[in-house]
C-alpha cells in the first residue's frame, strides 16, 4: 500500500472527528465536566480509543468472514447512535437542573472530584466512542474492501483511520475544554452551556434517527 494512501487514511480519520454527531456527543461530555483543556483532551482521546476499537473489531470480523455488513444491521447501528445522542442530551438537561448550591460547590472546587467520578466520565466516553465506531464501521469497511486487496492492508488502513480520529478528537476536545472550564466557573453560564449542548444533541439525534426508523420499518 502506498504511503499516500496511508496518509490519506490518517487525515480522513482526523476529518471524521469533525462530524456533527461526534462533536455533539463529546461536547456534551466536556460541557458537563468543565475541568479544563487537559481533561477535555483525555475525554476526547478515550472516545477515540473506543471508536477505533469498534472499527477494528468489525473490520477484522468482516475480513475473516469474507463478507460485508448487512445493510439493516448498519442502519440499526446508526439508529443506536441517534438514541445515544438523545440519551446524553437528556442527561445533560437533567444535570443542568441540579441544585444550584451543589453545582456552585463543584465548580469552585474541581480538585475535589473523586476517582470514581472521573472513571464514570471516562467509561461514558469510551461507550460513546464504541457506539459511534459501530455506526461508521459498515461504510468504512466496505470502502476499504473495495480499494485494498488483502486483510492486512485493510486492517492497517482502519488502524490509521482510527488513529486519526483519536488525534482529531483529542485536539478538538482539548481546545473546547479550555473555554468551557472558564465559562463554567459561573454556575449560571455553566448550566446554560449544558442546556445548549443537551438541546443540540437531542435535536441532532431526532433529526438523524427519524429517517433511520422509517428505513428500518420499510
């Protein structure tokens, strides 16, 4: 496989991180935590790891089976992302309604965040990345199979694509974490950010999910 094709996979993966559903999911997580660019970058990187793991698993499985993903299964995976966007959006709206004094204490003392709390955010980011990876795996593996001969080359391309998505989402989440952490120091502004990201995630999930439901029922 030529170097240009490897580089194309890496760059395409970085561009893939800019897709609206990815940004909606990760921005909602980052807005909820609001602990700085470092934490945002970590959440984005964990999302990318989950995303890449799902892509690789599907690529290896389909390559071993010598088949493509069934269209209805691909639609079902995409619908799962739509439901997930709605779920995390609703969660963001519910968290925004927490008691003001509790939110103020958390914003003023972010260092008091416990290990279990950080782990929950990390686990949530990983699950979100896994679901997104499953949703995009069908189209990606079909494209790679049509362009590259041999399973090793296909898996290698998917790995580079996944690496690009990890790098892209880590950078984007880190950049987003810096202003969100500072704006979030004001409890009212922090709740407003969570409402905006929550509404955006819910709206995108509905807009994306309705055509998928119709396609699955037809």
